[in-house]
């Protein structure tokens, strides 16, 4: 234990790492407040599970367009610049969203427009945030650092969910949660001020040429199998929005105190994510990437069945959703670390954002399908369908794509 703490202390002793850590943690807390608020806004404004699915689809559909942000992030002289623009700009839009909600002037079209704006800004911020670690952490410590990031983010997500839930209960409107989201974005920008993540000097190039270089690397590179991993991630992502959507809809429909249950179960989900992030950081499966991906996907499918079956019992639902959170965090965190460890630094922003076109697009379509299925299928039947999909993806893809089984760094 002392050795582990010493490794974490060594990381945090670096001023840039500590600044990035604090900014990321506050930003994730803000996103947690946004997540708990925006889904509740969509459901209460529209009263429709399908519209809630549309909101998620729009959000993740815009995230999938982050490949436009990749070349801009890669050419930034210091990634801090992207972060210092992205967080405050999101704070401003979140303020507008919160004020409109509190004034009861929010409609579904306005909500969608603001979500588009926030998601576009997040494309740049997210790409920059995921491009920073290889510039401030050695390759052999990427799993450890990302485990620490994930655990801190999970803790702040719990604080964010709890804070958003308290505001929901006290104020009676998710608009207050949106204002808290705005404040946390501004705070994250302030914390990022000491960060230094400069790019190496390189010859100037046209935007379209840099975009083409990024796509060429993603599609043509065979060692490592960048494109194969992107496709595996996209397939896994199709129903990866199941957890937040199911927590929202199940508590709204089935629990006696929906707002309170919603906050508690989202917090349990985040608490599980903390454990999963720390476990992944300690295990650091650098030579067993495929095993980690298979276990994460298969386990999530099976645990979703249990979590759905646990409703409306809060006592059973809390550990069930915590278990889902434990494995839910693992799949994409492994993918991110693999890209960070194996991609040339000048191409990392473009690789991450280009690969997310497929994952984000798949997740957006999957959210629409889930929203529709929730209107026609019993939750238990939907759970079995989700389990079948996750299990099929987990075992069939590595079986038919040998390069996935050889993933390592």
C-alpha cells in the first residue's frame, strides 16, 4: 500500500500533472452534474423515453464529429490553450441553459440547440484532455495515471450527482444543476492555468492535409491494429448508453421516490466506476488488452440483466448498478490508454477523435434504438437482449479478428 501511495504522490508532485489532475477532476464533476440534469430535463420537459433517447443520440452524435477537432488540437502550441477556451465557453452555454430552465422557458428544441453547442465545445476539450497524458506521463505509467484520473473523476462524479440531486430536490428544477455545471467548468479552467503540455515544433501544413494524415494513419496502420480496435470499440458502444438511460427511465417509471432514487443509483454507478478505474490502474493489463476488453464487455451485459431485475428495490439496485459501473468504465479506458501508448504524439489528437467518429456514431444510433425499445419491450426482455449483444461483441470479434487478440504494448 505504501508503495502504491508513493507512486501516486510522485505523479502529483509534478506541477503540470497536478494542475491537469485538478482541472480534469472538476470538469468531470461538472459533467456529472450535467449528466444527471440534462436527462432529467429531457424526461420532465417531454415526458417521453424516446425523446430522452433522442437527446442522448444528439449528444453522442455531435461527440462523434470530434474528428474535426483533432487536427486543430494536434497543431495547438500548448494543449492548455484548448482547455482554457473550452471549459469557460461550456460554462457560458450551461448558464443560459440553467437560467431558461429556472424560468420555465425551456422547450425541447431549445434544449437540443444548447446540447449541440455544449457538445461541439466538448469535442475540442475532450480531445485535448485525452491528448495531454502522454505529454506529461511516461508510457509505463499511463495505466496508473489514467486509473488515478478515473478514480478522481468517479469521486467527483459522485459529488456531482449528489450535488445535482440535492438541487433537484431543493429547487425542484434541473436548471440549478446546470448553473452548478457552469461554475465547475469555470473552476476547471482556473485550475488548468499552471498546466504545460507543449507540442514539438513541426512544419506548418494545411488543415485538410493534416486531417488526411490522421485518417491515413487510422485506416492504413496495421501494427498496431488501430482501425480494428476502432471497429471493436464502435460495436461495443452501440448499447453502451444503456446504463444512464436505464437508470433514468427505470427510476422515473418504477421507484416510489424517482428523483431521490435517480440520484442514489447514479451515485452508485459512479462509485463502482471509481473501483473499476483503480483496479484497472493497478492491474495495468498492458500485455492482456484483449482479455480486459472481453471481460469488460461480457460482464457488463450480464450485470445489466441483474440491475434491471433489481428494480424497484433500492436495496438491491444500489449494489447492482455499482457493479455495472465497475465494469462499464473499463472497456473504453483500456482503448484510450492503448491509443495513448502506441500512437505517435503528433497524431494522437486526430487518432482519438477519428476513432471516436465510429464509437460516438454507434452510441448515438444505439441510444435512439434503446429509446424506442424502452417504449415497446418489458425491461426484463430488454435486459436479455442487451446481455446477448454485449456477449456476442465480447467473444465474436476477437475470435474473427486475430489482431485484436494480439493487442499489447
